[in-house]
C-alpha cells in the first residue's frame, strides 16, 4: 500500500472515529437528560443563550461516557488561562466542554469551526458544528490528542449572570466564577470523564443548567463588602453589597483595604467525620446539625493589612513589610478579637468589648460582626462536601497529601520555616489555593481559625439546631489547621482548642456577620 493511500485511509479512519464519538456523545447526553418518555425540546432566547425545556431528570452521581464507544476517549477536562482579551485553553485528548467568555473575533470563530466545535442550535433543535458562538454558550470540542488553543475577541461588560436563563435546561458557559442560588437549581459539569453536580459555575467550563424560574438573577446581597481604606481613625466604614465577584476576581484590594464576606444559606449537614475517615480523631462523632438562619462569612481569613486598618497595629510574626499585607493576621487571641471582659461571655450573650476588633468594626459599620460558631464554620467549610476535604476528596496520607496541597498551606507544601521572610514558607497570601463550592478560600490550613464556642471533648451523636457550644469552659475552639500542621489536622472535621488569651503564629480568624 502506497504512503499516500495509507495517509488517506488513516484520515478516513480518524474522521470515522470522530463521527462515532459525536454520535455516542449525543446518545448519552439524551439518556442523561431524559427518563422514560420525557422529551427535550430546544429553543433560543433573545440574549443568545440556548434553552432546553423538558421534564427535570433525576440527578445521579457522575454518569460516565467511558467504554460506550471505542471512538470516545474521555480526557481529564480542560483548563483555561486569561491574558488580556484572549483565553488560552489546554485541551486534553477526548471530549472537552468549554465556554468562550468573549465576543469572538473572526480568527477564533474560524478556528472553532475547523476543530468541529459543537453547540446547541435553536432553530434546528440539535447539536451543530459551528464557530459562531454567543459568549453565553458552551461548546464541545473533541481532540485526538492534547493540544492548546487560544481564542480572542472583545471583552464583555460585567453583568449579573453569564446568560439570560429561563425555566428549563440551559446549555451555558459562565463568563466568570458565580454561585448558584440554592432553591431548585441544578448544574451538571463535565470533568473530562463524567458529569457531576456542581454548586459553583467556574469561568472557562461549560454546564447543563436547570433553572427553576423564569429569569432569575443572583441576589443583590450575595456579597457584603466593608471599605476599611480610611483606617483606624475613621468614624465609619462604608458597607456595600454586590451579587457576583468582580469580572476579574477578588484583587488585593479586597484583601487589604476592603473586606468581603459571602452570604451562606441556612441548611442542614452532617457535622463530624465517619469512623473510617483517614486521620480521624475521637472527638468527631457525626451528628446532624440544622442552621436556621442565613449568615455572611469571610471569603478570606482576615489579613494583616485589614487588622491594621481597624486596630492600627501589626501584631503578626510574619510582618516583613514586603509581603505582610495579604498574609493572614496571626498572634491574635480570642480576647484580642472580642475582648476579655464583655467579649468573654459567649454563649450567655454576644457582647464584645468596645476596644476589641469586633467592637470597633461593629461601631463603625452598625452591623453585628463576630467569630463563627463551630457549627457555622464547618458548614461553611464543607459547602455540601461530606468528604475529609471540601473539594470532594479525601486524604491519601495522614501527614502529606496532594489533595490538601491544592486547597491550602500546610506542613507538606511550605509550612516548615517560621522565620522565612517571603511567603514560600510559613503563612501564605490568602486566596492562593482552590476555593470551595461557595468560593471561600483557605478553609484548610494557613492559620487555625478561632470560633466562638467553648471546647467540648465530644459533640455527641444527637441532632442539634443552631448549636452555641458548651455553657462554659477553659479553652475556645479553633478549626481548619495551619501552615505548620500535618494533613490530618487540616480536615473539615478536625477540631482544636486553646486558651482564649493565648497567641501563636499559627492562629488567626475570619469574620461572620449575622443577618437580622
């Protein structure tokens, strides 16, 4: 057989594999979205998002495409990096479900068309090959081998949500990270091997999203922001709200001169850990906890600059001027944060000393800020994850674990030298690692975080509602682990405690605000 004939046959075979892969993908998507005699009908909207209307399917754990057709080779998902008005996508061998995030230029549209990009087309009610994609859409791209592509275009104005959504199924790609409302909204994300249910939509990924109402935008008060820029001499700190993170994420401004908290919806969860969890300690008996009120909690741990903007001093051990601003404040005790007089009375009341951090912040914002209860902390940390880590993963080892290294600073990834001047060792800049599904950073590691509760040897197995901890005690609870701790100390269920007046360079805190 001639080399030209071989090349021709090889190309025919690759085209056939691609075609069979497309057929397999479409068949499985229909099976995943329909049950019994349900029919899915696709229609368009005025904003260009494509909507699938039909009976809401049962949501199951990740439904894998692997093995259903030899031509279908699952990959490990795609990643995206923004540079100016361009996005670079690292595509893997197999199927990649991505979003576009820009009003594409002609070159990028042609590139997508040449790659056989598929999206939903309203008038034909089916998948079509197209490079002319709306910014709010997502598309499938099949790659025979891993490759990198770059898409460019004009930037989009910031708005509340990535697409105009209506009741039913929407095939969308978010323009930036955004959180879903809790009532009746379901999103399926593709991770390269299977669909899984997601609570947070990540920029650069595509989703099947079932919307529970006729056009719902995120609540305007999802995020609470305090402007501390006027410093400790200010008579007041302005407070504002917004529905989504900034288009380019939380910049250092929100870690230094502003302070941002996210609203956490009321709900129930299993507190503690299962008996077979690697690294488990005895004081983690599982029990159901119900929190009946929404609350705000810090997206980041309180930083050294934020502490200085309120208190006017720099108490931390890691206070090198070149790096300190965005590192978490430490060497602050429960008594510094709430006060040692009125502030020591929890749970009898929630009063704080006027000259404490909480006292000053309350007076200048007229809002009730405090530390989280132990139950609030674990509920916010888990963000619906029942695993040892809030990423949905468990530990692979009690001391060093790559799954933990994705989420925070601990002994195994730099937390080994308390005298280092930069952030390669000791505490790290807040927000460096992967957040949980509610967009909260550093819930694992960096610094132990003070909670309101007096410590108890065990919380018991009985169900509890809005628990406030023991009536009295000698030590206050800390949660989350630290830069100097091993992996097992940083699990979602791990509990620590210390005297409220004691300060260490491994302990800090994050804010909570109650909602009247």
